[in-house]
């Protein structure tokens, strides 16, 4: 027998067998802050159960295998019959089944439902991000369907149910349903008013036949899809089921699956409609106004999803550097590495605190909170999703060459990190949406200023940033060219105000100094070294 060439030493142990929720102090504090005291124990218990599952070796293996074995398109069966099905790995279904059972499509009808679901989504997405797409779309479809009470009564109980069945079958025969959406077409992208898919009315009220296409249709095995099409009255929203009530397949022609950046577990398809039956949602010509509630909800999920990627990235970076020795001691204890880790931790906590605050605004559902969401959701979507890419890349670098290897999980996080800045409108779309709210909805600006004003006087750098922002807001003439700069400031001031009010002093101080006070560089790891960075890193640590 050949002699062993070496002994493996100085390699970190796997980060498994930990509670993803309970070990996330920022998330736990946010949930406790936004959930009524009488529900606190119940909510913490359910999220901790989900957190233990998310941190288990089994769930991590599900996520890895769902990406290792990507979905396959089957347009026809062996006899030549059109079936238009996508085969997913069994672990994809296990991930979805666990998520649905945990209530990740059930926010709209239970106390503190949005905070509970957002926290759960942030926890469970850390196992695997791709299956979050159908979860998000199903959750977000509810406000659109509520514009038609009859449709809502039929579909909402199934969308919020805790049962999952991945087969294509009559929706009413299944323990729960998933919904997707198809908005964009080849020629239009975010400009959905340029859509050409046509809807011809049938004799039965609210029923139409569609002819056309959709350029991106994710999770194509969902039970139904909300789509936009042109009617005699203008752009209109429709519900398209995959299987009709009599059990026949609705024409839903899958042309191909995209070879895309990001996760490999989910399928994004090009689909064509050819005499496809659809039910109108809302009035003719009101498609954009019907769908806007769904868009806002999925935009918040973009924030939460990015926060999940950030959290998992910083957790892995701290874990690796704490167990990896170099130059006489653990990497995490080296002053420069500690600076990098603390900076990453700040970004992660700021994203988490902001996302949960917006979820709480959904739960409150007052006029003032709805006005705040009008500005805060697109601003948060713009900024948090943009910060995700460089933050995850820096965390990967903390693992060195080990982080560049697929088995580490870091490349999967990095590939996924650009997604949320594109999905539901890229950066310019979000910035312009904030401008529209500023110019057309004075109550939205008032709600935002009231929110950030709650922290005035607590930090001079925050106060200075608010003053500078007010100067920018005083003159909106020709503002489009500087919209990104303005929206970035809005997001940073909002994050800073929340951290000053709710985070430990060392976190708020480091954030305000580096993000609002000019005492930080453009790269991560450029915090002022005099700050108590070790405490920031320890706060972000998870597991052993």
C-alpha cells in the first residue's frame, strides 16, 4: 500500500447542524420587534424549526443536488403527443414541499403574516435560491387576484394552503397550487405596454382565447400564470391555468428552457399561446393597475432574497476565516480580515433590518404605511439588490481558492447574486418609480421623512445625510439624470435611521461612519480601524 502523502489539516469543518434563524441576531431581533408580544413565542418557534431544517446537512444536500441536476424539457411524449412538461430533480420538489408546508406562500390572511413569511423566506432561501421564484410569485399573486372577488375566492385558499403536489393536474384536485407570471415579451422587456399577445373574448363572461408569446416564464410547471395581453379595451391581466377543469391540457407551448446565469435548479421557459384559454382578472385595459400589487410584493421579495444571499455569504466567510489559520493565528482575528468581515456584516444587517421593516409595513396596512412602501420598496429593491453582487464576491474572496470551488457553495451564491436587481424591473426602472412617487404622491414623501425623522438627533452623520437629502429633494427639475444618486441616498438614509434606532451602537456607528459620514472607501474592508469591529463580526457569527 502506498504511503499517505499528507495529512489534511487547517481546513474548516462543514457549517451544518445549526439553526439558521436563531443564530441570526439581526433577524431574530427584527421579528421580535415587529410581531406582537402575544405571538412572539409561537413565531420564534416556527421560525426556529425552519431554521434547524435549513441548517441541516439534508437540506443543504437537497439544494446542491437540485442545482447539479437541472430541469429537463419534454415537449412530446414517446408517441408524439404534445405534453409541454419540465422534469425537475426530486430534491426540487422536497425543497418546495418543505417551504409550502412552512407557510412561505401564506402571508395575507394570518396575524403578522408578512413578517413571519419574510423571515421564513430569508431563512429558507439560504438552502437554495432557485425554488424561491415560484414561492414568491404565488405569494405575490394574491393582491392581483383580489381585484376579482370570484377568482380570489376560488384560488386564494389553494395558494395559501400548506400542501404541495408537483404534478400537472386539475388545480382544484390538488392540496395546494402555485402560480407564476408571464409579463415580458421579446420586443418589450420592462415596457409591458408594448406587448403584442392578443386576447379574443369568448361568449362566456370573462373568458378569452390568447395568441402570442412570453419571453420569460419561470417555474413553467406551476398550476397557473398571470399574464398580460391586449384586448379591445387595452392591456389586460389574465389567469391562464395549465390544466383545464375537464382535465385537458391548456395550450401552453414550451419552446425551450433558457440557458441562464444564476441557479440551475429552476427553469425559465419561452412559451407560446395558441388558442389558450384564459380568465380575465379585473377590467379590460386595467392590466398594469391590476398587476402592480403583485409587482410590489415580488420586489420586496427581491430585497429579502438578496438579504438571504448576503447573510449566507457573510456566515460562510466568518466560519471559514475563524477556522482557517494563517500567519500565526485564525484569519478572522487579523485586523485587516476583521475589517472586511465587519463591513460585510454591516451590509447584511442593514439589508435584513430594512426588509423586515417593509414587511411590517405590509402587516400594518395603514394609509401611512402604504405610502411609505410606495417609495421605500423600489428604493430598497434598487439598493439592496445592487449591493448583493459585490458583497457576495468579497465574501467568496475571504475563502480564497476554496471559495472558487463549486463544492463550497460560494459560486452558486455569486451566480445568483445579480438576479434580483434584474427581476421585476432593473435599476433604472426602480429609480424612475421612486421619482414618480416623489412627484405624484406627496404623502409618500411625507411618510418617508417621518420614518427617517424618528432617528434625528441620535447621530450627527445621519442628521447631515438627511439634511443633504432634503436639499436634493427640494429641486426635482431635471432629476431623471441623477435619479440613481438620489435613490441611493434615500435607501442609505433609511437603512441608517433604522440601525440607529434598533441596532447595537457599534453597528450603527460603523454604518453611519462608512455609508453616511464619508469615513470609508469604495471597497469592503475600509472601515475606520478605531471602531469596535470585533463585536460587529461576533454578532454576525452563526454555528460553531
